[in-house]
């Protein structure tokens, strides 16, 4: 049997919105899981330690029930404390090597490359399990973030075989071009959770992968 970390990151990659309403959060995550979400990242920048611990444990239980990995944004110690499947690291977070030493060989470790291909090679050499690029479209979560062309995914694929995650302002309406350019996963917050029907949104994102091909496109 394969471990969670040996599975290739792919499909809909949900990222939790900021909320103090645990019941609402768990309900929306359950809908996303039922709709085909393949990975969940717990991201909470404003909550205190006790809330982060409580919410992440509840979400881990939901993910375990669906056989879906949970990674924690930024916080290696929280990931260790709850037994999460891994961690996602940004520009100002701890090094991949430290995360690996702390969480072990089986952990999933993702790295943000933003719009910078220069971050790709160091992430690969450090032992990242996947890399994320974006923001591809204007995003309410990170307004003003640089927006690379989808072609950066083709360029990244030519340099590595790690799973590529696209992020930033992605909706079911604009996602297809990213999959066509090589995105293995689509990381989504608002268009998945800040909508009336999360289950339907998750299914719509999953369908983007069903309908897309990887035919060569110009960069």
C-alpha cells in the first residue's frame, strides 16, 4: 500500500479560508472532499495557537476519512503535533531541509516559487515533493502579487518532474489553460469555499482535469 506522501499531488488542491467558525469550515471541507478534492492545505494566518490546533485536527480527521493528504501552511511544528501529511513552505519560512529533518522522509513538502523560476532548482535540490507557481490571475487573498504567464509551467516542466501546482485567482472558468500548460494541481481558496455550493465547485474543478489534454502549446 502506498503512503500518502508517495502519491503524486494532483487534481483540486483546496486551501482553507480564514474563519473562526469551525462547524462552517468542516462542513465546507467535507463538501470539497465529496466533490473530488485531492489535497487540502490548512492555512490560517490570524488564529491563535489553540484554534489552529483544534481546526487542523478536525480537518485531518475529515481528510483521513477520504484518504486525502492534509498539509499545513508554514507551520512545521503544528504539522508535527497533529501528525499531518506534510507542510507547505513560502519564501520567508523554514528551509526544506529543516522540515524534512523534523517531519521525516515520508512527509510531503511543498515550496512556493511564485513567479520566479529561479526558486525551482534550489527547491528540487533541497528535496521538495512539489512546487507551486502563481498568482496566475488577480487574487483577493494576495492582491498585487506578480502574475506569471501560464507558460512558466511549461518551462518548469522542462526542468523538473515534480508535481506542479498552480495558484492564484483560479476559477473553473479559467483553470483549463493552466492544466493544458502542465499544472498537475490547482490550488484554490475563494472559488472553492467562498461560493454558495462548495460541492458543485469542487466537481467543476475536477472536471477541468477530465476534459483537458496536455497537447503542446506555445510558451
